[in-house]
C-alpha cells in the first residue's frame, strides 16, 4: 500500500449536520474529561459517512477545532488508517479483498472484472460517476472467498459472471442483494450441514 | 538505588532510569537514532537492542526501564546480529548519496554503519522515493534520506511547542511533513537540523558550503539576545559558515534560537572595512591616522560637556570599559549611556537588573507573572524553559495584556498600571497567588520598564516582594528581562547616566556637538549639526548619519566578555578576524587617547582585562543604600512594544536569511504583538 493521495478538488467548508453533531458529542462523552481527543477516529468516520464516503481536508480542520487538537495530529490519523478515504469514491464503493485465501480462490479475476467494468485504475471513479473500486487487505470473510465489500455490505462466493451481474445492477442504481452468491447461509456448507446434525443450535 | 549488571560489571544507579542510561553509566556506548535525552522516548529505531537475561528476544534498551537484578549484555553475538539486522533494514531505503549529502562527516547513520553496516545490499527492489517537503527558508529537506526516528516531530511538539510537524502514512510510506507544507512557525526550528541523525533535514543557508572536517571550530558565546547561549562557530578561512549550539545545562541546554544560528551570514555583508569620512554627503576612504587626527582636532576645540557617547547592544565589556575610561579620564565627561531608550534601571544593587531566579530556576517555579515581557521573542531560549516547566507542572502563568502565542497558555490580565497597584496593595487575586506560591517568578520586561510607569512598576513590585518576605537568600522572584547582550554588562559598568536617560533627551534636543556611537544603531533622533563618530562593524543606521566611520569587529572577530541576563560573566572567543582595515573595537578609543594624551589608556589587552575585572569586583562588593523612594502613580496602559525579532540588531539586519524569515512571518499572520 502506498501513501494515500489527497484529493486535489477540496470543498471550501465542512461542518457536521445537526444529527452528526449530536452523534459526535455522544462519542466524545465516551471518553473521560480531558481525553476528548480519543474520539478523533469516531469523528473522522462520522465525517466520512456524512461526506459521501470520503474525508476532505476541511473536515480534518473542522474536527481538529472540534476536539481542540493540532491539525497535523488529525491528518496523521486520517492518513494512517486505510479505511479513511481521502479522495472521492463512487456511490457504490467496491472493496475487493486480495489477501491470500481470496487470492487463491480467484480474487484477481474479480480485480480484472472491476478494471474492465468500472475503471481501469484503482480509486478512479467510473465514467458514469457511479462507482469506484480498490484492492483491500483481508475483510475477514475468508471462508466465503472470493468476496467484495460494496459500501456496508459483503458479497460473497463470487466469480467473474456473478460480479459482472452485480456491477450491471449497480450501474442502474440498484443495490444488489448482499450475502453468498452460491446460496449458502452465512458460512455454512453448500449442501446443508454434514456434521453436528443432531444438535439443534450448533 | 538499583543494582544491576552490565556486561558482568556490577553497577548501582538511581531509580527511574532506562537500561540505555544504565549502560551509559557503566561506560558502555549504545548506538541509537530515535533516543534523545531531552525528548520523550519513542523506541522506534530499534538500534539500541541489547540482550537481557531471561528475555527470549533482545530488548530496546532506550524504552526499557532499568530494574533491580537485571543482567544486561551488550557485546554478545546475538546483540551484534540484531543490530546488524536493524541497520540493514534502515539502509534498505536509505539512498547512497553520502558524497553529496550535507550531513556527510557528522552523520549518525554513516558513523554507525561503520560498525553495524553490511558491505553488500541484499535489497534488490527499488528504493523508496519521497518528494521533498517545504519547511521554510531555514530547513532544507531531502526526505528520501529519512529513517523515521521522529526526533523532529517530538522536538516540535514538546520543546518548541508548535505541533506542526507530523508523520503521515505508515510503514515504509511514512513521511514527515508540516501541515500543508508551510514554514515552521517557531524561533527554535533550526534545532531539528541538529537533532536529525541523517541528512533528511539540513540547513538551507549552509547547503553545499563546506564539509565538517574542513571547518575551524571555536567555542564561544552568542550575542543575539541577553541569554548568552553557548555556541560553536565554524569558520572556513575568514568566513563564518555556521553556528551550532554547545551544551550548557544552565543556560541553553542543547538548543539555540534561529537568530543565533542563522544571523551569521550577516557577518559577511554590509561590513565596514576602511575608515571613512563624509565629504559633501559622500564617504571617502581615509587612513586611520587621518581619522584619529580629525577626531582629536574636533575634541580639542569642543568643551567636554558637549561630547556624548552611546554604547550599543552588541558591544563587549572590554570596549565598554575602554569607552568609560576614555570619557572619564581623557574627555572628562560623564555623558555616556548604554541604553537606547528610557528603560528604567536601578543600578544601586546588582539584583535590581538581573534575572535573579536564574534560568535553571524557572524549572522550579510554581507561578509565573509576566509584566510587559514577551519572552518568546525577547529571550527565546528562556521561553523554552518556561514551556518546559509548563509541560511538566502545568504551572499557572499570567501576563499583562495579550503578548501573542508564547507556545504555552497563559491568563491575560488587564494591561494597566492600576493592576500593579492592586497587586501591591494586596487587593488582587494575583497578590494572593504570589504569596501562596513557594517559588513565584515575576518577570518584568523591557516594555514595562520603558513606559512612564517603569519606575513605579519596578519599585513597587520589589517593595511588595520584600515586604512579604518573598525575597530570601535561596530564592529571588524578582526578574528583569533585558533584551541586549550588552545590557547587563553595561549596568555592571555603570554606563547608565541616570534613571530617565537625560543624555538621550539632550541628544534628541540636539544639545551635543560631538557624538560617539560605539556600535549603537538603535537611537531615535534627528541629526542636526553634530559631529558623529561611528565605531562599529556594519553600515547601518549609525554609520549612515556618521561624519567619521571607524570600522570595528563583530563578536566572532574579537575576544570579549559578555554578562548574560543572569549575571554570568562569559567570554566570547575570536573565531575569525576583522575584514580589511577594521580593528578590534577596544583598540580604537585606546589609540585615539594616545593621540590626545600621548599615552594609551591600557598598554595591552591583559592590562585592560585586569582593570576591568578589578572594577567589576569592587563594584559588586560595594554596599549600597536600600532605601525605597515612593513613586508617583500614573494611570496608564502598559503597552507591549512590537518586537521585530528577525531585525533586532545590525548583524540580523544585514543577514539575508533573517530578511527571508521576516518577510515570510509578516506575510503569514499577525502575532498579536504588533502593538
């Protein structure tokens, strides 16, 4: 992973909306008096949610003022963690897991599909402005490999065709159904359980 | 006390030390990059690995607290292998550009790779490239060389108090930068260059100037402010190439201010190198003999009370003493003054004009009151101590009026004299705080002493502290913050004509016929038809109005004593020599007196120094009256005078680097101290 690029087009101003100010205050209250700066990660995430899934520099300044801490400290945190987006992402943000289990199960084929269908480069918004994709490290669903995350949902047990199908749906603006695409329940075996069958809630 | 073993040698150390410090006490040197005594512990370079008994892995000695019964080994094959491994990783991405790197020859990485480096690289991949960062006109960056020790980040946040530097990204891609790449807004920023163990941060004005082994090093004293920081001046031939700090725990610890470090290029420009005479508004070169004769003629036809002398802010004590003797014995005039304004100074006792609590004492105080002082700009190094105390103890700090960002928070009082009255009449909460405090610190600055109420503020604060038994043998909370290197020395030599500086008033009324300006460029007066003799090093305000110019030397070109604001007598040593026909300052008046009285004031410099030290000795032993004279109260505002930090003296004004810093600072933002 290389150093995250900061978007060149930055909004002038950023402010939390009323609902998020409430939420931010609630987060800050989780920490003892004088340690409010600990809430910086939550606040960055709130800002990311509010601002179409990415954090502009104005938001970092705003949060620094909000928590009365130096700008550079917020900037450090935002550039350290990979799940903060510092450039605009598509409305449908594809995160393709390429860590070993997914890779063995054909994650790079999914990457090729993304390159073909969405945009040639990682972190580049598609021509219709609707979606973007990036490679990420393990998302913790190895048993359903290969998988991708679109916004907040997991799409599992994929192959090229299934992914193409998903991308076509998102291009029309529809949110596809999350979960396994081979009809599995969570991470259960494909054709029902073969072990511990006698136990009801195993 | 803890008992532990280092390399099978039993040692006893104090509690609270780290393993690295314990090893140092045992006389074992541990290589390190990120660890620095004056900064917090980071433990991220891993170079200081040592073997500890019962630990399966080597430990980072800088971050491991020493404990009873530890058995540390630093010379085993395991340690060497571990350090070699660390070094290999550090060198993996470090460019091989030592021949073109300014750090070459004094680089920690270079030195330590002599011991732990492997001769062949196993790193076949491409080396990391990091774009250069802009950090202002003083610091040149070459971030590809950075080994992520984070010393600079810790220095900026902890000591300098400007959390502007940070490490963005992570792992191999970590980069040190300022927020949005702007110049560091600190007067201590130059110190990150010394702290950087590699060539990532180097000095911009010194870039590609010289190699460390080519330079002649002279340990001397700084004169940019009254603190008297200990410095090392590096010269190449005549030129002063750079100025570095020298460790003196009592004064500057390991830091120096940017003005101290970078004003040295002002020693090369605007210099006066030949005696000059003004003929029809144009300066013509003349010989020393001619110059002396012109001045001697003038003195002979002028009555002695029409001759006045003003001593400047960078003048050493020898020169001041010669001037004093010259005026008292040759001219027989008392019109001699070292101040350039109406600063109130009571020279009856030495403690009346010193920083009595001492710079070290700042760390012990539990309450600080600033009266008309802006320590960040008037004494940067001293301000770093105040911040050090604040960081350690969260000390309460009060100031009269808004004095801008001081790198620590302070509470603002109304900047009016009536607050002073309330304090000494015991009506203010501040007086209670001072009385409750064990070791309070009252710092009276130049802005307060220079106002009409200067005498009122000083005398009443002093009386208040004496009456409440706050001034004891162990602790004297009354502190004056002089701003010039020569200030305390000139008070010691009694170069203060009276409280109100009548001589300056007379000068402004054009009452004198001959005026000697000895390195004095800061006087505010309109010249009429005085005959002005300027003795000094730079063509500045003083030389501009002079009729005869006698070229002198700067602090790096002559030996000279300076007394710092605590009253410590320190000697500055000559590192270079005066340019052209210029002479050491003390010689000029000494030779002039030979022409006037056929005898030099002092036969040689030793005689001068003996006399000077004798005078200082006698002066300090003299018992003086301690009467308090009541002072009339004037209701007025204490105005904090604006300070042109980067332009405060002739050397700084001649310096290109200082001009750059100044223009950046004035464009960036207002500090609130503009008045």
